[in-house]
C-alpha cells in the first residue's frame, strides 16, 4: 500500500513544469477576459468599501481606512484567485476535459499534475494580488517598493488556498459542492481574518480562531509591508502558511489516488 | 530489450463483490499485436488501465517493458503510447500545440517536438490541419491525432482501448492501415476491442474474455479452425426450432441467436438441399469467423 502511494507522488522536481506550461498556453488564449474577471471583484470591494466606509471609519491604527483595506484586499484576491482557479478550472481539467486522464498516460504522476496545478493557481494569485497592489500604489496608498516585497507572501497565499481547494476538488462529486466551501469557509474567513477590519475588534474567542486560519497569517504578512510598518512574528506566519500549503497538498494526492486510480 | 513486452500472472481485481479481472495470465511478445476481445463489461479497459499502472491489482504480478507495475509504471509509461477509449485532446489548442504540450509531458524540448511533428502529421494525414483548432476536426481526424500524439515519445508499446469505436467504416479502415504500418515498423500493440473484424484483421494473437476470465487464447485463424472448422450458413426467417430439427443431421452444431439460425456445416451443400424450396427463407453461406467462435464459447451475441 505504501508503495502504491509512493508511485503517485511527484516523480521529480521539474515534471510539474509541463503542466504549468499547458495551463499557461490555455490561459494566453483568453488572458484579457481572465484578467478582467479576476480584478473586477476585489477592485469593487476596495473602492466601494474603501471610499464608502472609509468616510465613516476614519483612521485605523494611524492609517486611512482604504490604505488599511488595501493589504486585506491583496490577500483576499490572492485567496479568491487561487481558490477559484483550482475549484472550477482544475476540476474541469480533471473531469469534463479529461486533461488529467491524458497526462496520466505519460511519464508524469498524479503528484506532478497536482503540483503543476498548484503552481499555476499560485501564479494566477500573484497576478491578481499584485494587480490590486499596483492600483493601491498608483493611488498612493502603498509604496511601490512594497509590492516587490509582498509578492512572496502573495505567492505562498496562492499556494495555500490552491492546496486547500485541491482537497475540496478531490472530494467533491460535482460543481454543486463548491458553493459550500465558498460560503462556509472562504467568505467567513474574509471577515474573521482582519481583511476588512482589525481582528482586535472581535471577541477574544474569535480572535483565537482567526489565529488558526491561513488568511489571517497572509494578511499579517502583507499589510505591514504595504503600509511600511514593522511586522511581527514573520517566522510564525510563514511556518503556518507552509503547513497549510504542504499538508493539504499530500492529502489531496492521496485522495485523488483513491478517486482516480481504482 | 526483453522479448516479452507485457507479462501478467494470476491478476485479480474486484470492486466490492464484483470480480472484474479473475485470475488472468497472458504474455505479449515484443513486436506482436495482441488483442483483448470481449463484450462491454468483460474487464478489457480495466486490464488496459492496470498495464498503465492506473489501477492496482488486488493480487497477481505484472511486468510491462521489464518494469514491475504499478510500482514502477512511470518508467514503463515513458516508453508506452496510449490511445484511450475516449478522445481527450485539448480542443482549444491547435493540432501542433497538442503535440507540443504532450511532448513536454515526456520532458521533450520544443526543438525535439518540432523535429518529429512533420513526420507525425504525415503519418496521421493531418499535414493540412497543423494549425487548425482540434474542435474543428472530424471524429476520424481527432482519432488520428490521438494516435499521432501517442507516438510522440517514439514508444515501444502502444496500448489502445477500443481505438476505432464510434468511427465510420472509412475512418476505421484508415486507422487499421496505420496500425499495420506501425506493426511493420516493429511496434508492439495491445488492443482492446469488441469488433470481431478488427481483432481478426490486426491481431497476431488474441485473448477472448468473458466476465474477467480468459475463455480462449490463440491466433485468430487457429481459434476459428479449432472451435468451428467449417463453413457457416446463416438462415433468416422461418421457425428456428422447426428448421434446426430438419437440418440437424447434416450440421456439426446449430446456434440460435435471436431470429437467426447459425448452422455450422462440414458439407454445406447437404444443408442447402434440405432447405431448397422453402418459402420466406434467406440464406447466407460464408466461412467461419471470430464472431462464430465467440458465440460458440459464450452463447451470447456481440456487436459486429
């Protein structure tokens, strides 16, 4: 049995690149529509909440509300981009399009495919998150150099949420089940994890829950960088995110093996 | 290179109570075309997937191109080309892009793929379609592209799961001709099919399956001679039971399938004399074929 799992893990450090490049080629054909689709939602939130609520809220921790919100929206858009790419597009490649089935006939393993899909979803998260950061910098809510520093944090956020969504994909019988993950996990996380208001405003029990959630760690990494403030507990945040990226990755491979190779 | 391409020993697989592959053993020699013949649900596709390492057997031993499978199936797959039962081409990509993307899955560089693409396009007779989107191709063209794609890594072994199912006769004959060309080049082919004609035309040897068990194995001609060994008269119309008692003395064996009576007759003239003058009968005399063998072995009819 152990041998069976070993055979489906990533075969080497570079096989996944072929899967990433396949997705990149497909994306290039529809890039414009895809970019607009990924940006519209977080932009609306940033401006709608930022300007609308910003007037009422005033300053948070010494910065304007919209500048505070920008870091949260960068993390959120990375989360959403990675989640949706994995849940809908990767699921389609696994099921309806039979892309995975074709790839499994080559010398790639299931693990290579999953890793390639995660890297691709993380790439889309970087595109989406960076675009929001660029808008924020253009409007003067963040320093240009801070974008560069926040990219690694955006990338790992993308990996984390792609990895988590991959577990959902490996278990979901059909598209209909994704809405549960979206409404019960992803959306609440936006409000629990300090993306739109400081975690410190919540009751302490909620604050402790937030401390366990991956988006909180992403926000705590990205926001200080964008605001040019000193960040604390960087090691803890990165460690927690790495766990959230790696454990679901292996779990999803094991689950896919049960689902696809029987 | 070992002379045995595929070796299965006592392979079993069941899903819950349902036994799909039941103690199957067979060996495929390098350079031969080996057919797995059986009705839908006989376990053909499961066996093909096992050989590729996509399904682990419950018990039994499998070696493919010298590699133990499924443990080292990846290394075997590096030298296998697969034509799956259902096309899984990239519909939004062009023909050329499909080959490029697939070549990368075998760690081929763009230059390496470019070098083999013209030959593959010629083989698949798709030279004029290189830059067409796959979604625009006909069913036969898609199938040929799938075949070309399976050859991108210059495989030693081709595993084909019902390669011509759903094609019109013209497209099917074109695929058969291409497969014979590959055999002439020394490739080994494992083919699953429920088309008797396909098995008879292509396979050097075949294994007839029913419910996951091997019920016969051998060369098509030898199986026909061994199991039937005489001419067949098909009789349509009339009462099969009445007719069978009339001609029984002259028949080696009689099979009733639906409204058709199959009479296996060493001396067909004798049978035809008996039936002469009876109204409403249509008669067809022909040499025995694999379908007769299958009917004989299973008592059940298959698709033609």
